[in-house]
């Protein structure tokens, strides 16, 4: 593995995206263009922005893309709560995804902090 794929935060966010896709397959058909689409888009945005920023090879741009990824984690949190409260996700399914999301958020903030400190 090389480049962005070696980053733990990218690996975990990629795994979260796979989990979101798998679980949203069982969402109601009438949510295809609603929560399903929004949750999948937000989830896939996290590893995509981490990788795009990494490939830009400029620290300032990289940080900008990492902050976009962080924003997408906020969207995911909201859509996971909606999915749970509407009965599309069980409490256990929600808890697993939310723990993963929170861990990715901490890892992302650590990377942002590290890049912000070191010139």
C-alpha cells in the first residue's frame, strides 16, 4: 500500500462507507433518493476528500479537503440518527456505525492538528 491508502483514517472511512452502502440496501425503496442517497454521498465523501487532498501535494489544500471530510462526518451523524429514529437502522446497527464515525472524527482531527502544527 502506498499514498493515502496507508492512512488509518482513510482505511477506516472507506470501511465505514462500505458498511453504510450495505446497510442502506435494506432501506425503504421510497428513500432511494432521500436518506439513502444522502447518507451514501456523505459517507463516500469522507475517504474521497482525504484521498483528493492527499494527492494535491499542498498542505493548505490538503487541510481544506480534510475539513470538508470532517463536515461530511457531521452529515453522516445526522443521517444515521434519522435512520435510527425512522426505524431504518436498529439501535445496534446505529451504534456500530456511530462508534466508527466518532473514531474517524478523532483520527481526522489528529491528522488536521498534526498538519497544522508542522510547517
